[in-house]
């Protein structure tokens, strides 16, 4: 899992091999997230974006969250599909998991597909 909470984290993401559209989506999401939180770095650290990688135990993480997922969203971009799962940890902390379709094990991929609603237009 890659945790993204700052511009520095985004620069590190750019240095790895990820589709350009995914990097742009994460960049836009962090920018919007930062605006919503008033640009406060502390709030960004309490409300991270996690980009899941192969073998990440997403279903275990979701089972451990006190309230379960708030939403599961399928996001279709030209040439790639990803999922976004939002989880409220407590009254002050919200986590977003981003999962590139085909990254996780079959059970998790099926769970994502079955529970996802289709998100907005992110082009």
C-alpha cells in the first residue's frame, strides 16, 4: 500500500510505474481533498488516500474498520478501471482506498465488483 498525504507523496508516486491517468486522478483527488480540509497538513495525515498494491489485504482492513465502508465506487477512465472505497474510522478520520482493477486477489476483486456503484465522469 502506498499512502498519499502530501505533494511529496505525489512526487514519489510519479517516480514509480503507474498509468498516467491514475497518477492524474490521485493528484486531482489530493488537491480536492486538501481544499475540503482547508489545506491543513494535520487533517491530510488523519484522512489519507491509500493506493493498494498486489497482495494488500483490503478485505481484512475493511473488516477491522469500526463502521465498514461508507461507499464502494467503480471509476472508469479511458483505458483503466479503478475502485475507490471510503471508510470512516471515527468522527475525525476518513480513509480512501484506491484499487486499480486487477491488482488484488480474486475474492477481493469480486467483492469490489459486487459492491461498487458507478462513479462520476472523471475525464
